[in-house]
C-alpha cells in the first residue's frame, strides 16, 4: 500500500471533523535530517512524486474498473450455468466473448504471467504498469535533482497511461455497452452487478 506523498517542510494545519465535532491543530514538518537537500531540490522531488502518484492513481482506477466488470461477469456466468435454457446458454457464450476481450484489455495495461509458468518469469515488454512501476522506484529513492532522463521516463509513463485510458474508454463505449444491451435483450433480470459497472 502506498504511504502517500511526503510533504514539503513547513507548518501545516490539521483539521479533524466527525460526529458533529471539529478540532484543529498545527504541526511543523521538518526536513529529513538524513539528507541535506536544498529547498529547490526538495520541491522538485515533491513535484515529481505528485506527478507519479497521479499516474499510479489513474492506472489503479482503470484496473479496478476492469476488475469489477470481470467479477460481475463471473458472478453472472455462475448464475446462468445453473439454468440450462437456450437464452441462458446464449448469454454464457456472450459472457465468454466479452471476458476474452477484457483479458486482452488487461494485457495491454499489464503483461500477464504465462499460464504455465516454470521457474522464474521475466519479460522486457513495456506496458503502462511496468513504466509506472519504474517511475515509482525513481520517485521513492531520489535524494538529488531529477535528471532529464528521469523526467522523460515520467513523460513516457504518462503517455502510456493516457493511451491505455483511451483504449479502456473505447472498450466501454463500444464492446461493453453493446454487451450490456445484448444481456438486457435476453430479459434476464439479474443484471444489477453489470449495471453497477457499466459506466
């Protein structure tokens, strides 16, 4: 789990609110005594980390949406398999088709492990996930000015995430909405799980 972005040194006001009560206090954050960073370096590292966190959040949200759709499909498929009617069998075929498209979509964002893995698994394929993981590593470990090459990696990661977001949006607008319409046409009334994830 992410610890969040470390804040810059300074005085911050903390506000706590709940159950009709509100209280506040000030806290002074000092620079990490292990590192003697110039304020401008600290600010640059902070800005880089914030940009990285934005990409992590965006990519995580995309994978979460895809995962919710996959979970809803799995649940619906289990319900349909017990019916054994012509319309339920047709719906199961449609589910298998859309699940295949979702798996392909996930592979565009994050390279899947081989199904029959033997020994160590490694890949050099660049995906939005692998590139974001690279810039996360940079952001967590730097105590010096971000280099031009490291800035370029952030730009590349941002572009890959944006491209993947476009692919996901196209899938939802076309394949997913068409699938939901197809399921509605079968008059199957357990579509609440799909409705919640239809976007």
